[in-house]
C-alpha cells in the first residue's frame, strides 16, 4: 500500500512558477513509476507528466513541454512537478499517482496508476 500526499499548490499570476511535491509512504516507492495528472473544472482528468522508477526517463503532454519538469528524489520518497511560465489554462486540481507494477516503464494511461493522492489546487490568474 502506498499513500501519496501532494503539496505546493496555490494562486499565481500568469507567467509565474510553482513547484508541486508528492510525498509517498512505503519502502517500495523507488520501484514505482510516477505520474502527475490534472483535472480542470468541468473537464475529465488528463495526463500531465510521468517519470520512470529510477528517474532516467520522463514524458510530458504536449501542452506542458518546455514549461513543466517532473523529477524525483527516491531518498526522500518524493516526486516533484516544477511548473514555469504558467498559463490560465493550467488551472486545475493536480494529482500525483503511482504505478504499482514494480520497475515498469512510463505510462500516460490513467488506468495504469493504482495509488492516487488527494490533489492540490493550482489557480493561474490572467
């Protein structure tokens, strides 16, 4: 069982930056690929970024490429999402998620992730 707790959300002006953190419980965090998803009001949850268990590979949705960076610190059981050049359309609740298949590759498919955090609100004002 893995528990995930996101933090770092807030209100920021367009063009600003935020760094989200996702702290994980459990000794096997370092074996799991991790992902970030988001859900805007009235929309379905969508994939944002993912990172392999060792951090060697990352993948992003096209709309955030060059602006967002996913990373992880396995010693701290934490995954991060650095968000720069934020836009109003980035406003959403952001969720981190863990793929429970140990040493798996990257997936942008929501169904690959079993463990989810409670979400953190990011609001970007214009």
